[in-house]
C-alpha cells in the first residue's frame, strides 16, 4: 500500500570513524510548490512601530526603558505565547527544504519580524529540491504469495522510481560491504546482482551520553557527568557507523536497496536520515528490526522478488534566507574599505577588531527554518521571542546591531545548496559587521529512548542533554557557563569545538573564524516525522527556560566591549 505523502500535521560530523555528530528532514511534503521569493526588503519602523502593530496579531507589549538584561522569564513573551508559536509552526507539517510548509513558515517569520519593527531582507539560494511523494514495499515469496511489508521510512535523496516501482530479485547482502556483495553475487544462481533489490543491515552503535561529557570543557551541574556515563545515547542521526553505501550497491548492479535498521518500530518510524545526503540515484527504503526479521524469514523459505516504490519530485529551484536587522547605537562610518578586506580574506583576523566606531558592530543570531517536527526546528519561534523583547528597547540602548539569520538549507547536502558559511562569504558587506555569533536549535526537548533496544521506547523522565558549544573565545565560554548557572539549566555540557564545527548551525560562523556559541540538543526523535510532529516530546516550560538562557546570553554578548571577544 502506498504511504501518503504527508503524515497528519498535528504531530550532526560529531563523531568521526567511531563518532560523528552531523549538524542536523520529514518523510515527505505536500503538493505543488509556492512561488519563489524575490529578495525584496521591507523596513519596519523600530520600537514605536512594533508597539503600534505587534508581531503576531495579538497586540504589542509596551516599549521598555533602560538597557536589556539580565533577562528573566517575565521579560520574554510568556510560556503559552511561545508555545503557541511552536504549535503554529508545527501544524503545517514537516518543513523539508522547498516544501510548501517550509515556504509558508519562512513567510510567517518574515511577517512577524517586520511586525516587531525589524528590517527584513530575503535572499534566494539555490536548492536541488527533492520531496518524496509515496513509498511502499511488496514481496512475493517462493510459493507465489504476495504481501505488503510495512515501511519505517525512506532514505532521503536516495533515488526515485515511477509509480509502478522497481521489481527485482531479493538478495540478502547482509553487512552491505564489498565482501558481502561479492559473497552474495557468488551465491546467486542468476550469476550476479544486476537488477536485484538488495537487503542490507543498518546497525546503530550503542553509545552513552559520556560522548558529550568527553568533549566538554565542563558539565553543569558537575554531578551530571556521572549520570551521562550511564545514560543511553544511541542515535540513528549520528550516523555511527555510516549508513550502507548506495554508490557501492549501484556499482554491483543493484536496482534498489532495503535497509534493516536496528530499531524498534516506534523509534524507526519516520526517521529522515541521513538528512544531508547527496542524491545517489538508488531508491532505498528502511524497515525496523521486526519487519526486517520478517523479510528475512521469507527469504529463508526460498527465492523471492520485491516491488519497491519511492516516488519523488526533483527540481532545481530557490529557497529564501531571511536576514532581519534590529539596529543598535551603531557607527555610521563607511565600510567599503573593510568590506574589501573581508572579501580578500574573511577569516584572516579571528580575534581583533579596530577602534570603536571604525565600522558597524553586530551580533549574528542564527538558526534554520527547515525541519521535520516541533523540535526540528523550533529555533525560529525562540528567535522571534528575542526579537520581540529587544525591539521594545530604544536603539540607543543596544550597543550593537542584531542580525537574525534564518537558514533554509540545513536538511540539504552541501552540493545541493548554499550553506550559511558560503552564503556569508557571498555577502562580505554583512560579514564585515559581525563580531560574534549565537545559534539556537532544538529547545525544550525531553528524553525518550529504548535503552539501546533493550526496553520499550518511552520517556526517560529527564530532559535531553544540552550541548552549549563555544569556539574562538574564552570570554564567550565564561559567559555561557555563567548564564547556564544563572538561569538554572541542568544536564548541560559546555562543549569544545569538534571536527571543525560546533555541532549545528553554529558551525558555519565558527568556520569563518567568528567567536561563536551554539546551543543544541539531539534526542532520538530529532529527525523523526510523526503524527503530531512529536509535540508531546517537548516541555513548554523548558522551552521557555531555554529561550531565556539564549536571550540572557545574547544581551551579555551585546554588552561586551567593541570588537571580537578574545
């Protein structure tokens, strides 16, 4: 039976060789795509205009006096308002790059940011869009009996079939490595694997959360380090070990692939991974461990064939970056000379800045707009809360401009789009302003796991570990530690850079040499498309507290002396 193209709407490398945490897609998206955006600019009217209009249609809060920070829970929009923004984002369904839901969310952010008086510009970026439409698997056994096998998920950007699918002999290639393919070819009575649909294992390395603690400067509170050592951190999105190679299967003549993932049905369902894969031209579906065992029981009875369907639309298009500016008490001197210097080498000076007033100063605040569920990615609503709060102050009270950057390309491969570091290199006039960056992703997550496959998939009763990664600045590291303690966050690792990155969107400014902090979580359901969008796996009070932390850290960053912090 064909799977509908969108489930019901109302629900990073980290470790290399042995550990890979990639920066962090849904199993599908809805019909025809909306019109592209044109890069137009809309200027708001500052705090007075924000007070007059409001950002979300519910009325604006009054302007503030003094200076922002330290931030308390009462300073931001309340818990229910922030939660309602996440609900609204989630209600449209998965926001895969270029999908209608994704484009609508970008429009919604644009509207709300303008309502708070920010100046918003839209910048189309190239995108090789790939959106799955339907997927299914039917198997005919040695006795001629045909049955449907429930599919846990498809492999994004693997490949596509026509509506009738592809039919071929089922061949068990087990580990899916070169030796396994050679052995399977020798054993096959047809004399090779040409046109076959191969069945391969997709194991998941069993890890504990000590992988975070081992890469941390410090863990807060300190006793959480011992807890992490006992806590399961098996995650399919880590890609440990790497998923079965599609190009290798193609080189042996396979027409399609079935991956048997070592996960329970509840956890395997809807996992959109690997989420940044280049298009491979070999359609692939995933089965959970129970359906994988069932398929292999059929194969044990004799030769079998299968029909695998994975229809998808694929096209070259664009999708918009959003850049929203909230001006501060900034210098107005010309920046042409600085821009030319940055164009020549934007990473030449990772610590220094000239005298105050030499050029505009700004903090880059960033997240991404594409995602699968209520967690991936709810950084957008959190940044809206920051914009709403800070826009209520007069510009003179803000020592720096704030540049809110919303990337639309997190769930696409580097070759398929323009990532934020490349985008910023293409806009040296923007990069020339930035002293430091702050990224926020996946706020409010509760822990869910199956104890590495040994127990039912259920809540752990704990919040998900939080990684607050810091690069290029001891000052920002100290501020992050102090802010974690001030807000009272627990189960937090203040993380070192790893593999030339900061685990998520913070990777991109970090790679440009900018002092950067990135807050991120990575639960089991991070990339999962599910009915209700996994909204029930978030805690609204924790979401708000995480946002207070990000806001408080931002105000402290804004107040630092001019230039890049050391």
